C-alpha cells in the first residue's frame, strides 16, 4: 500500500505507470486494431494515446492540488452522496478489470504450461495469480518501490525482445487493411484505454511531490508503455493473426521468460486496480482498513475470473467510457474552465444539475458509438457534455440538495 506520509516523485510515477501499461490486456487490445494495417494502426494508436493520456493527466492534477482520491474529487461537481454512487460504479469496473486481467494472464500462463509441462488447468493459474496479487498488496511498501522498478525494467527489456520478433517480419508493412474495425472504432479503443484509469488516477497523484513531477511522470510512463504494448499487439496480430504475447514468446523458445513476463506484468497492473477499489470503498465506509478491503477485492476478482466467461472485451471498454467520460468531462470543465468551485465540500449533498448532464452524456455516448464517427465517441462526447454543463450551470446551480 502507499504510505500516507510518503511523497512520490517523477521517477516513481514513471515506473509505476509504465508498469501499469505493460500488460497482456493492452497487447490484446492493440491486436483489435490490426484490420487497419500497420501504418494507419500506429497513427491511430499514437493519436488516441496522446488524447487519452492528456485527459488522464487533468484528472491527476486535480488529485495533486486537492490531495484527495479520484472518487472523492467528484464531490467538487456532484456532491457528497453522488460520490457514493460513483465509488460503487468504480468498484464494479475495477472488479471487472481485475477479473479480466487475471483471466487473460491465466489463459496465457496455461498456454505456456501446456508447452513446458503438458499441464492444462486455467482455474489453477487464476488462483495462483490471485494469490500473488494479494501477497503484493499485503506486503505493501516493504521494498515495493525497488521491486516495482526492477519488475518494470525486466518487463521493458522482454517487450523489446517481443518487438524484435515481430518487426523482423518483412511482410508487416506490406499487408493491406481489411474489414473489422473502422478508423473511429480503433481511435476509440486507443483513447478509452488510458481513460479507463481516470477513476483512479488521483488515488496516486494525491501523494505527488509536485504537480509537474506527477503529471510528466505519468504522461511519459503511461504514454510510452501503453503505446508500445498496442503496437506490439498490432504487429503480432498482423504477422501471425495472434496477439497473445505468450504464443509469440513460445515460438522463439522463451518459455520460462514468457511465464515471468505474463505473471509479473499482471500482478503489477492488477495491484493498482485492487488498491484503488479499496480506496473507493473507503469513500463509502471510511472506518475500514484499506489493505483488507483491497485483499477482499482481489478475492472477489479472482472468483469472478473463475466463474464468469470473459465475454465481449470491447463492450466492457465501451461501458467504462460511457460512464466515466461524461463524468470527468463535467468535473474537468467545472475545475479548469468554470472555476466556480474547486474544493471538496461537505455542504452539497447532491447537485441534480450535474447528475442530469451526466445522464445526458451517457445517452449521447451510446448514440455516438452507433454512428461510428472518425473521432470515435469519447472525445466528441466529452466536448459536448462539458459544453452542455458550461452553458447550463448558471440555470441549474440551485438544483441542489444542501445539508442543513
């Protein structure tokens, strides 16, 4: 866990968020963009990540300035009671992420296990990765910084190996685009991935030594890490029609190294999910132990990975975008543009005007997904939602439930 009295600097944020980006889930998402071809795919990935990571940083800056977790920061625009709803939604999406991350990793480990030892049991590996995540969470700060830096460094070196395997294939640039995903759909996936961290970014930036150090560390770490993972997935899917990193590594006899990459990257990323699920839960029930809640969340996520099929991964990403893109569009507009209130308040229980605009934003998001615009859905929806809030708040500013 993160020590409340410890301040985090540029390098800690850079390694932490590069580590968060290095995961099988990001590689697999990059593989979904493969129908566009390699050249257009890279352009979409870089544009999408510039936009998504840039918006992510704005949410982080609020956390640094106000010294509050992400869900608590929504109090600024929506009121105290509203943060309880958003915390519950965040807990659910983080449980979903935990289950997906563990399930994807377990499938990859199972593939490696079949190759090395002829052992085939996904459930066993789900349990193993869940236990390792709990141990990482339990031991907290005891050497976590050094261990995280070591893990991320190893992961980066091994991803370079993956890149070498993929990019030495001379047919990579020659394969034309095909049907499967539009430019706007691919851009949406590239924007949503960094934005999926918006509901928890301030959980970490509240401990930043400086606003610039936190912002630059996160931007460089996550932008480089996530873009690189997407590009690896894109290249792998084009060359071999398989964006599973384990399959690539097994093809060049990196069996044990592959096992280490998949497990380590999953644990370092899933740790952030379960930690922030605990932080969000404490916004509702502050007397509970952050660490214990995080461990319970890990157990629930592990069980969900065993019980439920992974289902449509893209739909899960779209669901996150629909809920949290309009939410943070309102908060960012309120905090950086309108500036009518930049502090967490206990007197406003519910801001009905902000809630109404948020619901409108969700409806608009799903309408835009169907339209398949060249800019995707998240960017125009955030702009439209922010604009509606900016022009309506003078009328709706009195639509509030105030604590007496």
